[in-house]
C-alpha cells in the first residue's frame, strides 16, 4: 500500500510538471487517495480507536498531528522562499499571500490568510475569481466574462495550492466517526448524496466539482464501504482463502492499468475507482507488515506537500544556470523526494513519537 501511495503522489507531480500521460492523471490519483483514506479511517476507527469519547479524542489528536506539522513546515519554507525571491529581485517577483491581500476587502483578506494557515476552506478559492470591476465572484462554467478584465483566479492566493485535497481530508475526518459507524448504511447514504451533488454541479453549472469537498465525499465513502465489505467477507466466508493466486493476479493487473499510459488514457475513470474499492484491502493485507513499503508510504504526504515549492526552486535554479527546461520534471521529482525524506526524518518521525504515546494513553481498553 505504501508504494502505491508514493506512486500516486508521483503521478500528481507529473500532472503538474510533466511529462503528461506517463501515468494515470493527477485527478485519478487524488481520487484513489481519497478512497484509500476512507478505507484507512474506517479501519483504524473500528480496530484501533473505537467510537467512544476517549477513542475519538485520540483519533482527532492524531489526525491533527499527522497533518499540520509537515504542512506548516512546508508553508513557512514556501513563504520564506517567496520573500527571498522578492527581495533578491528588488520587488519584481511578487509574494502571492501579500500581493493578493492588497486588493481584497479587509474581511476577505483575513479569511484567505487564515485559510492558508488553518487549511480550512482551501477548496473555496478555487471557486472564485476577482476582478477590479466586479470584485469577488463565483467562477462558473469554467470561463470568464470577457467584459470583466484583469481577472484573477483566487487559487493563486494559496501558498500551497494543492493543499485543497488536504483540506478535504480534514473535513472528512470531522464526519468520519459518524460515517464509519454501523454496517455501511450511513456511508452509502452520504456517498449517494455527494455523488448526486457532484453530478448536479457539473451538469447545471458547468463547473468541475473536483475541488469542492462535499461533492468528492462519495470517494471517501467508497473507501469506507471497501473496508466494510472486506470485513464482512473475511468474517462470514472463506471466499478469500485459497484464492491468493487469483487475487494477486487481479491486483497486479489493476496496478498495471494504473501506471501504463495507454490504459490510463483509454479506460474510464470509474474502472480505477472500482478497482480501488475491491483491491485496496487486498494490497493492504499483503504489505501491512513490510517495513520498506511502510517507509515509502510515509514519504507520500510530505512529497505531496512540498512538490510545488520544489518546483519553484527548480525553475529558479534552471533559469539561473541556463539549463534546458526539459529537465524540469527530473529536477522537481528528485528534489521533492529528497525534501520529503528530510521532512519525514526531522518532522514526522519526531511527531510520530507523540502520536504513538497519545494513542497508547487514550485508546480504548482492549476487550
């Protein structure tokens, strides 16, 4: 599972910096990430924390410690880099978080600044544009009014724009205990509402619901149901026993489809999502005790957080030394992996000690 998560993070990097078509799209990779997250949260809530007050307290504290230390470290590094670029270029290179704040009304300025630091509502800037004539407005039908002039998409205000998906994760964590409780009826109901919302927004407003987390919740719900189905099958039958070769063949075939360019372009996206629901539990059970796989998985989150910053640094380096921009994807990928290893060693491993101590102290007693 860890290697898969790392490959999905790499797919997102390649979506942003190329070469495109080498793997599945970044959109498909994020969707599978959401399904995996739904599976993980259902599993740890059911098997590790439980749904009582003490267990939920441990769950939420650990989720906060999992997300914020790495994110805030990358955020402050990115802001520092922007200030360095601003002063070394004598103001030619703008500071996004400052330049956007100069033309927004006070309450909007505060809201967008807090969004960068709290990760709450990061998907909202993707839904707005700003113009001097009309101010802040919804970005509908994926096009601008040609009469507006000087239009600016508000996601440019985000220091770490890809953090919208991390914000979606946080929103999911809030309702995860409610959605994961029971036999899957709640997850199915909420997932159906979310899917309907996604289809409705896309059809009637012409706007991609990709960045709007309530319209993406059905993917988390699919992950929850993946755990519920796997748990039911393992408990009530011997379906999985003696079928390892068949299941392993299916699993390898699915991974092949994910990361072979031809298939990722030809097959519809629901094929990959459906495959995730069926095969993610199998992959987890195969790799859960593998230390190397766990380490690779631990790099996926810092890699996802830091790759935009490494992209900016790589562009500056390439421009400064007059290197061909054809090498940009390699620079971004290599520097991002190295930076994620540093973040994991100096930030996440230290925080994990605190997380493990809290889990041991606050988790429900074994029955």
